[in-house]
C-alpha cells in the first residue's frame, strides 16, 4: 500500500500537474508554429524558387518499381522542420527570458520591514544584560 500512497503524492504535486499542462500547451503551440511555417512562410519561398512546392523538393535515390515505392531524400520537408524548430526556439527563448525578468523584478522589490519575533526580542535583552555585566 505504501507505493500507491507515494505515487498519489507524486502525481498530485503541483509541479507534475504544471508540467503536464505545459506539455499539452507546448504540443498545441508546436502545431501552430508548424502550420505557420508550412502555410505562411514556405509558399513565398516556393515562389522564389520558380514556383516549386518546397515540401516536394526531394532527391530520388531509387526509382519506384512495380514492387517497391520510390526512395527519396526529402530535403524540403527537412528544411521546413529546421525552420519550425528555429521559430519555436526563438519564441520559447523570448518567453523564458520574459519570465526570468519578471521574477528578477519580484525578487528586487524591497520587502517591508517585519517586527522582530518574541525570540529575537528575548535574545536581544539577554545580549544587553550580558553587555552590562562586562
């Protein structure tokens, strides 16, 4: 029974739930970036390459036969994936940098002075009494 309780404690922790939400949002955001690159950025690049569908840009290694399909190196899809990664990494870098700046501003904000605790007051009185003895 101890393992089940330990697992529940682990799975219900805020960090695990935050991570799960972050992963789901990240996957959805990745799809948005992929669509942005495939549907908005790559068509103009294809026009610049004399109207070629950029994702169809490939090199045939082995032609198709009756029994086997064509073997190709899909250079256009690879370059599109690199552009996806680049845009996603720049956006994530900006988001993390912004969050870090926000955290630094929170940490730099001066904290209001707090009243000393009873223990500190008593220790101060003891210190003062010891100083009077000398």
